């Protein structure tokens, strides 16, 4: 949701966004979170898409709540 909002605020309304979050536990505690995002955004190039995905992740309330105690990685791909 943060990514869709961020894209729209930048003038790029997405046609679709699919994000998967994979959590890794260490003794029952979330240790890592890997985000995999695929989106269709007309008129947006790969480099700008990746930059905006990283910006949105840094603004995401869930990521920010976990940051510091959880390693977060992001894989963002623009669908054609």
C-alpha cells in the first residue's frame, strides 16, 4: 500500500502491484524479511521504478516498525 501511494504521489498510477513478504524466524522471533515486488506501471523505467520502490520501503510504517531488529531486503521488478 505504501508503494502504490508513493507511486501515485509521484504521478505514476500503477496498473497492478503484487508484493510477497517472506519472513525468517530465529527462535520464534522475526529475524529477516524479504520483500519481492512486481508491478506494472505505465511510463516508468526500470531505474526510476527501483528507486521509488526503495523510497517507499523506507517510508513504510511496517518496515519502519521492524527496522533495527529485523534485516529487510527488497527485490523490485517492473513487469512488462
